[in-house]
């Protein structure tokens, strides 16, 4: 019997006719209509990205908005109160800065008014209307020297020497527009 087991032929794996028929039909359809199917898939992908994405995002946004409406009112109220307190603090700081600025402006105006009065008194005394000399507190510290002017060109510049600058460059040759 052992010898018979070795001599037996191995069973063949036969595929059923229905599977073979479906496979060959599928391959035939792809061969016949493959490009049309590919273009149809590309068109579906384009339509999905172009039109459906926006609608899906709007739908998700509406869903999120609805979930916000369901939020705890106590928590929302505390957040609003905290925001209002922060706004009030910022407004108080702004008002304080505005008041300080007004005070500084009033001080400057008062100083300028006093200076004009002093100038007028000097004028009445015959010392001149406005002082052309600066007082010690208005004088700039250190000697003031005029800034030397920078020349527009180097003193060695000669336009006839050539190759000293940009010069003329012809335009780049690109593809022509005609046929």
C-alpha cells in the first residue's frame, strides 16, 4: 500500500467555470472600456473635491455650532464675565494713559505759554523779542560739527575707461511667440 501512495497522481486544482467566466468578463470590460472608466473616476474625484468638500465642511461646522449651543450655560456665563473683566481692566489702563498724556500736554502748553510771556517781557524791556541764543539747558552737549558730504562718485571715476560698471546688456533670448 505504501507503494501505491507514491504512484498516485497528485490531484489537480481545477478552477470552477463561474470564477473563470467572471474573471475573463472583467478583463474584457477593462480592455474595452478602461479609458472611459479611468476618466469617469477622475471626474468623480474632481467633483468630490470641488463641490462635496465645501458642503461637508459646512455640515461639520453646523454640527459644531449645534454642539456649542448645547454647552453649559454656567460655564459660558463665567467665560463672558471673565472677558468683560479683562475688557474693563484694559479700558482702565487706556483711560489712565490718556489722562497722563493730557497732563503732559497741559504741562507743555503751560511751559510754552510761560516762555512766550518771558519773551514778550524781554521784548518790552528792550532785550529783543526772541532769544537767538540757546540757553544752557537747551544747548546740545559736545561740539556740533557739520557732517561731511559723501561724493556721488569716486574721484577716480572716468566713464571713458570702460568696464567699470553695469554697461549695456542685451535682453535674454527666449522662446519666440510665433510659429
